[in-house]
C-alpha cells in the first residue's frame, strides 16, 4: 500500500483522483485509508516520512479530512480496540513548547516596543551616574519626610 501526505491527498482530491476514504480503527488508533480512481490504495502518512499517520482521536482525523476538502467517507472500527490506546503524550509536549515560543515572541515584541519608545523619547538622555544621583536625592527626600504627617 502506498502512502500519501496531507498535501498529496489535497492535490489528489482537487484533481478528482480520490474515489473514497475510510477511517479505519487499528489497535488503539485510527488510520486514513485512501482509495484512488486509478485503483491504487494509499494510507495517509506523516509529513516527512512514509510512516502511517495514526490518530488517537477519530475527530482529529475527520478534521484533517475536512481540511483537505473530503467530507464523505466510510468508518471501520472492526479492528479498533480502545484498550490498546497508547498513553503517549502525542503533541502535548510540542504544544507546550509552542506556547513557550509564543510567550517568548510576545516578550521580545514588548521589549522591542519599549526600546523604540525610549529611542523616540524627545527628552534629553541622562547618564547612569546622573540618574543614580537623582534617584538617591529623591530617596533621601522621601526618607527625610517620612516622619512628617
């Protein structure tokens, strides 16, 4: 049986080459089997390999199929055994890495905006020493007035 990536499935479907698809349970996962108009069969594969793409949740497979324009198909759960469902983390670890990357990007955007605001500020620049002297004076003034009510 051949393998087909999502992009290949999309192109085949747009060209009218898909005769049908079957969401087939196998063990604790689901595979997408593809029947083509030329009579060859294929299985949906991972993006950069020929290894079959396995779905732990059939809804995820249905979303993928709908995303490539396939809205009608068959369902075969005869070999599906939910007790064989793998407890592998799947994409959860990747999802957490993506959340961290998005937070880091947002922080970088915030920092870039702060730096640009500082560069665009028309007020005269202060040296570090001048700023620290001003800060010490302000703190001394606050400490001196702390006893007053």
